[in-house]
C-alpha cells in the first residue's frame, strides 16, 4: 500500500514549541494542566486586502503520519478556539449564572458584597495586559472580549494583539501587523467573532476574523471628503457601526457587509459617539458643545441640546442601564445627566464634576452602571473613578504606585472584574477590581 501523504493545514497562529525534549510536555499542552502555555509569531498584513484562506480540515487523519509541526499547529488551534469560545458564565440559564461556579475556578476572585462602597475603591494593580508584547506602540485601543477572557490591545505601531486575561501571565494569543496603518480605533463586531480596525491617518478600515484568520480592507463607505477615521463605535444590537467622519459626518456601516447604509449630518465637527443599551438611539457630541440624539429606526435627530457650560464637547457615553448620560468638554468639566430628562426642554445636570482641569478625552461607564471613569491625555496620571451611587470621586485612585502616564483609552471587562488603561508608552495597565466576583 502506498504511503499516505500527510496533509498540512495553514493556520494563522504561529509559535515555536520544542517537541523533542519530552513527550510528557506535549501531553500537558494537549490535555491541559490548568494554564495556557503557548505564544504567537506575529503576522504582517499590508494595507491592501490580504485574505487568508480558511482552513479545510480532512475528514480523518492518521496521527502516525503527522510530523512535529503539524501536531504543534493542531495544539495551538485547539487552544485558541477553546479560549475564544463562549464560556458558561456568559450564557443565561435558569440558575441565573451563579457566581460560586466562577469562584471555584479562580481562586483570587472574591464574593460580591451587597453594594459598591464609596470613598475608597478596593483594587489591585496586576501585570500589564500586554506584558508579553509591548510592540503595539502608543496604546490607543484596549478592549475586553464580551464572551471570553480575552483582551485586545492596539496602537500606533500598527500592531493589534490578543491576550488571555488572568492578571498574571496574560498569555499572548495572536498579533497582527497592519503596514502603514497606525491603529487608533478598533472594536469587536459580529457577536465578537470579528474585529473592525480604523486609523485617523487612513481612509479605509480593516477587519480581522478571529475564527478564520481572514483579514480584509474595507472602503465601501468612502467618499471624496473622507480624510480620517477618528472613532468607530458598534451598536449593542450588533447591527450598525458608527464612524466619526469629517465636517460633522457620521457614517453608518452594516456590521455584516461593512457597506455604508446611511450617513447623518451634524452642524459641527463630531468628536464622540455612543449608543444606548439596545441600540435604538445614538448620542453624538460636537466641537461646539452640542449633543445630538438620533433615532436609529428613522435615522432622524429627535433632540439637540447644548451641554451645560460646554464650549467644546470632547467625549460622551451612556450607562448600560439607560439611566445616565455623561458628557466631557475641553474645560475639564464632566456633566452627568438623567437620560430620561434630556428629551424635555428644561433640565440641568444631575452632577457636575470639576475634578479634572485639563480637556476631557474619555468618559466610560462600567458595565454595571456603578462606576464612571473620566480621563485626559493632556497631563500624566489624569484619570478618576466616580462612584455613581453617591456621585463622588474615589480618593485612593490613582495612587503613586498606580501611575498610568498619559491616558489614551480605558475599558472594563464584561463583569467589571478587570479595568484596563492604555498609555502613550506602549503599556496597557491592568487592574483587578476586587468588589466584582468575576471577569
């Protein structure tokens, strides 16, 4: 019988694992020993469309015919898919996701108390999210995967990396290099199986499919007036991608086709976008301090008001419980509004925060709507956490040993167990918020 030729499978994940030393080591990697121990070679993608063919698996493979490299690739593929799949804690069940099941798997996580306390926040600085890389350049993107314990970091070097979040190893899962494309914004789309990547230095977008490894250049929305992409925001219903364009333009892209399905027009330059929890409304703020509220069904502006005391609006966000709207300005003031009252003709902010004296560049609610992060990259360590129950700022963050440099971006993990801060010196700082019981 002729010898069967081995079938090699192309895979985007690459690393060097020595399989000659010890068979027992390979068994640990394949079967698992409670840790994920693999690294990635970086993959380069030019600023043109570079599709990577999807792997077609044979119906049956004789393991005796596989060489070391094929076994190695198979191990990495299984590990990557195991990390990226939805864990049980992210799925709703009749038992309503008991926290105790999570705590049995993560020994350093604590049980949640009745309410989040004001005054001092219990948090711990852990190893940087990108500790196994630091190749992203000035970090403009930190995002947590909504279903898996995976963090994403991207920066001006054009590198976008994925890490398994544990606060200790933060194992690098994958890196991709976009040539001549400094990454300034990115977000998970299509049920978080894909990443859309943008740059304020380019007219185009890129997408990266986490399951197939395919990378595509997207330019369907482009018109003659587009010169930069300052920000991309994905609606919570995963239907629309909002793109901040020039001269007050807001482009709306389909998350499936990436084609421009509509465009909205403000009477000033748009500086920031945010969706409400169900994606039915979008909020935008401009450089003259006006806030626009858009009905996403009719694509019409249904309300417009001037942010209280604002000269130049710089940042906006909506709490996940649809109760609060936060607006930042170039004066350093942050206004917090009752979102149910902003549709009226006469209202004032619930709270005005004067804790930062530099232009606000970021406002971000945590997923439980208990904390608001406000920040500015105009001065080092200018970041504050606000306890929303009392509308007071936590006094113990940041501490001297928690310096985070010039803050470019922040994000909370899905259950607020982790908090990440990206700075201009290639670091994605990671903090463990001890009040929250899991990732």
